[in-house]
C-alpha cells in the first residue's frame, strides 16, 4: 500500500452531527417504547369503580419500573450530552463506541419490562443492573477515547477538572448501582427502591461533580 493512499477507516465516521442525531433518535424511540408495557385494564369483570381501581393497583410494578427505566435513559442521555458538549471531532472508532453504547440503550425497554414482570426475582434485578453497567462502561470508554485522541475542546473551564468530573460521575454512579444491586440478596424490593433513589438523586442533581464544576465557572 502506498504511503499516500487513504484507508477507509480514515474516512468513515467523521461527522459528529450524525452520531448525535442517531443518539437522540435511539433514545427517543427507546424511551417511548417503555410506555408500551403499560396496558389499560379491560374486561367484562370490571363492573364498578372499585374493580377498576383494583386493576389499576395491580399495575403498580409496571408503573414503578416504567419511571425507573425512563430515569435510567434520561440520566444516560444527559451523560452523553455532557460529553458531546466538549467533544468537537470524532472518528470511526469513537463513532463505533457510540453505536455499542446505543445498542445497550435500546435494550433498556426489554430489561425494564423483564424487571416489571419478575421484580421479586434476583435474576431480573441482576439483568437490569447489567444493562446499567454496560451503559456506564461504554459511556466511560467513549469519553476516555475522545479525551485521549485529542477530540475534546475545553476553552472556558479547567481541562483536568472537566475530565475528572466526567469520569468520577460515571464511576461513582456505577459503584452505587452495584451496591444497590447486591441488596437484592437481602430483599429484591429494597434493591429496586435504592436503585430508584440513586436515579432520583442524579435526576435532580443533588450531588454532581459536574454541577459543582459549572457552579465555579467564571
């Protein structure tokens, strides 16, 4: 091969706008699919308000896991968006990391539905946690690859602090998720509640190194 001959890998996956558009599309579809697991109670046996209220009460595991799954994807969408705020360029390798990340995003409706059907079983919680773990792993790899490849442009903030904040955000969250998942050996319901509380914490940003970093800006 001649030295001046271009390889396909040098040409593919160069437009960061395409991967951002794909990410938004996958997240939008996956988040919408979550609601399909909620079925409206129907049947001839529903002859009173009390019967309908009873049937609605039976849906609480699905409603609860719907909110858990929706927050999961919302948190990871925000995490990826935070990275793209600083990533100015991409290449084929980084784009493929994003694709693998999105593959596990698209699995969230399945693992959420599985959890809603079997929320008293440790295997269902373990599967859901594994989905979260793989999302965190690929989100972390995505940032590290972009940062080490020189694709990150940080002008108004300290470069090292931004890097540390984003890495710590992922690592700390994954450690808490792992701890919550292990609680299923004590009580599956307790494990789900703690996972929900962890997600609620990050959803409302009670504790976030990224928030602290931006609050010091200027």
